[in-house]
């Protein structure tokens, strides 16, 4: 059985140019228990503060008037190879169509996951990721190498 996840020591940074989404994410992450949440609205702000201390990164794919997420993700991955980078966008799905090309670009750049902006989906992804990390069995180079039998012990 998976234990409750302790988010209090995890450091999160969000890059998004939509103030409403930033506010929503901050409130929601605090409810989950995250204590250290930073947020930026431009890639420059993000790259100025991002370092190896962050555990989780949530990046919007489309930043109005700014570079797109894959360029930011590549730079972030060079700075912190261990951070869990989640690329989220409201434009990954539009009128029922999934934009696999943009999602693939984000993943190829170094994101661990690419999803539509949906707090429930993001929570599920973060819960799964943190659970694996807490069991010290997560390998960022080969995320499919996890031994799920250890979860039952």
C-alpha cells in the first residue's frame, strides 16, 4: 500500500504566463501540502531563478510573446537533470484533437510528462512521481525500470 506522500520538503517552480492559472496552481499545490512554490511568468524570470534545488517544474507550453517550452526545458534540463519537468498546456487538446506534435517536442526536449492543463491529471502525475521517488526506486534515465512489487512491501 502506498503511504501518504509528504510534499512539505519538495520545491516547486511554475512557469506560466496566465495569472489565473498561476493563482490556481499555487492554491492547489498548497492544499496538497507543498510549502515552497515559486512562480514565473516569463522564461527569463524562470531561467534567472531555476537551479538544482527544485524537485518539480510545471511549464506552460505556449508563453505569449516568449520562447516555447521545448527551448526552456532544454535549458532547465542542463541546469537540473533530476527535476521532474511537467509540461502542461490548455492547447494540447483543442476541439477534441490532441496535439501530439507539440507534446512530443516537449518530451524530446527533456520533459518527463506532457499533459493538458487539468489539476486532477497533474495531481495524479505528481502523486505517482513522488511515490516512486519516496521509494528511492525512480530512475530518470529509465523510468520504466521501476519494480512495482516493492510497493506492496
